[in-house]
DNA sequence: AAGTCGTGGTG
DNA sequence: TCACCAAGACT
């Protein structure tokens, strides 16, 4: 276990300034309401994985109203979860949410589990989501580390522009050392640092003029050196399986009845072999089901 | 452990 | 314009 030490005076200032900033500037997201249920918070966390929060809200409202509890979602066909996922992206998350709801019914009396370990065991829940749900839904101050928190800490504490591609032991140690010792403050801290990263300490064009900890930011004091890491690999898109899979699913979502194999070629007419491969992948993933008349969302 | 998995806003 | 990136998980 590596340890990281942050100067007590610096730490005190970080806590006070960032928590104060958060109390003034936090967006009033519906899942931050004092009356939000653990299920509502759980849904918001999975929906927010790799997805801008602004796009989550309408889908989240739709899901909450349609499936207000784990029981409700567990009773629905998996395909309905995929259908109502719409264009939020990474539709396997919808499937895993459905599996998670069934796991909650099977193993947790239909409740969102409270321990980090039980949360982590759910499908679609990794380190980040388990810690976030523990902290935000249950008031258990686990160390939350998301892309925002990584960026804020690497700048404010380490003085670098951007974190490494994958999470390091050093970052875990810094994040743990940065947590306030008070339980309530620690939970607020998790949300506050994330919010600061999302609204001010952004990846592309940080609004340092609006930053509450500008004077003690190590990156600022170092003169804002540019990222020294290797160039990031851009995500290819045009003509990839991802694009074709997306089109296939969009067609199936927008069609109530099964779709014939021939009709699926219309999503990528130049290459039926690619369509075959993507279809096989989607079936393998459980997102699509072969039926007599062709293909449909899973029952 | 690097690759894969959607989608849309934006600087 | 277009490459980058967004409350990651999984293999």
C-alpha cells in the first residue's frame, strides 16, 4: 500500500474552498435531490459512465418513471431496457442494468446493496460506480475516482496537465489522502471535486479564472506545462463495427416487430459481410436475438 | 493489459 | 472542420 502525503495547510484550503464552491455552483441534478432513492442514484451513475451528464437526464427520467424500483425493471423483458436506452450509447449498459436489477431481486431483497463489495459484484459496476453509489446513495465515504477527480488532483496536487491513460497506484494514494476525515464532508468532497472537474477544471479549455483553488494549484504554479504523455489514440469511427452495430440497434429499437435479415443490410449496404459480423457480435452480447422472422431485441 | 464498446457536443 | 472527449466496464 503506497501512501501519499499532502501538506495539511494545503489540504485544509482545498477542502474549504472546493466544498464552499460546490455549495454555490453545484448543478441541481434530479438524482442529487435529498429525496432521491438509492435506485435512482444507481441508475444515474451507470447512465453517466462515459456519457455527458446533460444527455443522461431525459433518459433517466424516462427510466425512473417506467421502472421506479429494481423489481419493476427486473419484471421487464431485457429488450425493453435496450429499447428505452435510446441513443445514450454503450447499450450493453442497459442490459447490465437489467441484470443488476434481477440480481438485486435475487440476492438483496430488491434493494440496491449498501456495501462496496456487494455493489462491485453487480454487472456493469466497476470501482468507480461502486464507490460512487456507496458514497452518494448510502453516505459511505468510499474514495471515488472518476475522470474528473483524476484530472483535478493531477493538476492541483501533482502539477501535471492530464492523468496517465490508466489509473495508477499513485493516483489512488493521492485520492485517498485528499479525502476529508469527516464522513459528511468526505461524501460532499467526492461530489464537489467531480463537479469542479466537470465545470471548471475541464480537459480541453479549463476555466482557471473561475477556480476556487487557483492560488494553490500545483499545475498553475508550475506555469501550466502541457501534457507530457504520449499522444492519445483517437477513436476511429467511420465504417467501424461500432458504427454498424449502432445502426443495427437503432433500426431494431425503432421497429416494434422483428426485422428480416435482408432488411438489416440497409444499415450498411456496401458490406453485408460486415453486417453479418456485427449481428453475430450483437447476438453474442445478448443485445439482439435471432427469431423465425429475422432479428429482434431480446425477450 | 491493450482493445472494444455508442453517441453527440464542442473548441 | 474534425479530432477530442464525456460520472467506465469488461475481457
